[in-house]
């Protein structure tokens, strides 16, 4: 194989790799806009009750009818708050206990809401997956 053919092969391989990476990014995880809620004074950690309250408000802001969308559990072992209180609906991140997810269902579909404590505010957003 001559140098010109090797160059075209290398260039073609590089362009395919870049194109594939771009396609993966385009179809990657999708999330809705973030919603911010002030909490004063700033809590020391995110309780399940506070997380659930704010994700319900997030769903309402997104136009979901809270009568139709019910909070649900997922088949996972429950997480625990830093004070040892077990979480029932809030799936706390194991590596970042100030963040997690809450799941809702209308009987046909499921919605996931990401929630995290960021100082004196709670940040929530719908997660649509891949």
C-alpha cells in the first residue's frame, strides 16, 4: 500500500470515528430544563421529604397533572439519608448523597426527576433517558 492510500485510509477512519462519536452524543441521555428552588436556611443534607416536595413542584411546572402522575418505587435496595433514615421514594446517589432521583408513573409511562441540593437551592429536572 502506498503512502497516499494509507493517508486516505487513516483520514477515512478518523472521520468515521468522529461521525460515530457525534451520533452517540446526539442520541445520548436527554434532560429537560432545570428548575431551581430556594431553601433558607440551607439544609445540611437533602431529606427525602424535601426532595419529593421539590420534584412534585418541578413536575407541576412542566405541566404534568399530579393527580395522574403518582410517585413510585423501583426495585432497588433503599438508600439512606446521612442521618441513617431510610429513603422510600428518593433514590440517593451512592457517591453523592446530596443528589438522586424520584420516579413517577401514570400507569402507562414512567418519568424520572433528577434532584440535587446545591447550597441553599434545590435543582430539579426531568430525565428522559436515551
